[in-house]
């Protein structure tokens, strides 16, 4: 795996991404990994997902280990208004980092074989909530002079995938959205990173593939905690972090650089419209 240009300095990270971070989908997998890493930096946490007891146990453990404060928010992210519920529950906090982690889907369901309501739930989780929360926290971070937005997407964002049509489409939204936002928010000292995550051995992935013909080859899958740590290290170096499909695959720095250069070129072109014409 490629190394970030410089490792994340914990004190600097606490100053920029603290005093509070909000993690949507914090109870296991990469979400739990983000919570553990951020707590070790001394950043207070809002832990959100559907399972109160799991979040509470994690919060208690991290508070005892690192002396942080935590708050639990039980919220189903597929329900309309979920983004607003996160905004309301954190209105009194100074939030320096928002992490959109939850967003996976069961493997192998055709577009026509699920209810359209469920697909709308996925759009709520991976599109509407991301827009609502990034708009809200982005504006607050612009006022306070800095912060970070970290969105967990997927390698499936790079192209349409049969039987994951809606999933890969919503993940592509996250990638494009973050690329534009990265350039827009950079002058305001706000780091935006979209992680195109690889196959990871998460509880969700295990549940989704159990009893299916989709076999997990352990050598192919990443450890989710390794991905959380790597993603935080890359947070100041957006807009995209594209993981190799498996830990033994070559790094994808070239693709990442190419995508970033395209965004920078478009940004420069856009800026030229605002420059006074030479007379
Ligand atoms: N695992 C992979 O192989 C893989 C590959 C590529 C990309 N990704 C991306 O990486 C991220 C993490 O994936 P993951 O495999 O850990 O699965 P995930 O289901 O997206 O994330 C797990 C976390 O999200 C919470 N969550 C799930 N559905 C929720 C809902 N409807 N409302 C509120 N919280 C919800 C879970 O807690 P509760 O159960 O307590 O609600 C848990 O804390 C996702 O964005 C996914 O798209 C994963």
C-alpha cells in the first residue's frame, strides 16, 4: 500500500479535527476503527448507528482508555430525515470532523428484485444524508476556519456493477461529489477525502455473503482497522484514496494523481472565469 506524503500528526489532527468528531456507522468494521483511532488522538466522539448497546459499550471503553467524552445517537440512516437527525443531535457541539462510514449493501440483489422503497433508502443513506451533513458541517467548518469530511465509498464507484447497480451508482456520487468539494473547500482549510474502499473482512460483509456462493478468500480481504487508519492518514491528501483490491496488489497512486490533476485543472479553468480580463 502506498504511504501518505506525511504521517498524520496526532496533536495537529486533534487541533484541526477536534474537539468533536461525528461517525455515522460507528459500531463495527471501519466505523469502529475510526472511533478507536480518533479517541486515541483525544478527540471526543458522536457514535451513531442502529445498535445502542454496542455503541454505548464502545463509547465507555474509549472514554475510560483515553479520557474522551462521547455521545450515542441511535439512527437508521436509510430513513428519510436521518441527516437532519444527526445535525440536530450535534447542534451544541464544535464538530471538526464528519465521517460518513455506513453505506454497504447486500450482495447479489438485482435492481428489479428489491422494492423501489429500499433503493430510495440507499439513496437516502449514501446520497441525501451525505449532502445534508456535508452542507451543514461544511458551513460550520468554514465559519470555524477548518475541519475534515471523510466519506467511505467503494472501488465499485469506478464503474457500474451488475447486481450492485444502485450501490455502485451511489458510491460513484460520493466520489464525484468529494472531488468537487475538495477543491471548493481547500481554501477554507477543510480537508475532504473520499475513500474508494477495497474488499474488507467486516461483520457486514460476512453477514451479507454468508450462505451465498460468494466465497471470501482471506488473503484478498483487507483488515478494516488497517483501512480506517490508512484513511485517516490520507485525510489531508484528498480528494480520493483508491485502495488496491487486495493487500498484495500494486498501489494505485497513478490513478489517484491523475484524478486529482483533472480536478485541479478544472478548478483552474473555473477560476479563470472570475479573473478580470486583460485589456
Ligand atoms: N466491507 C467491504 O468489503 C466494503 C468494500 C467496499 C466499500 N465498503 C464501504 O465501507 C463502508 C463500511 O462498510 P462495512 O462493510 O463495515 O458495512 P456498513 O454496513 O456500511 O457499515 C457498518 C456500520 O454501519 C452501521 N450501519 C449499517 N447500516 C446502517 C443503517 N441503515 N443505519 C445506521 N447505521 C448503519 C453499522 O451499525 P449498526 O448495525 O449498529 O447499525 C456499522 O456500524 C461502507 O461505506 C461500505 O460501502 C465496504
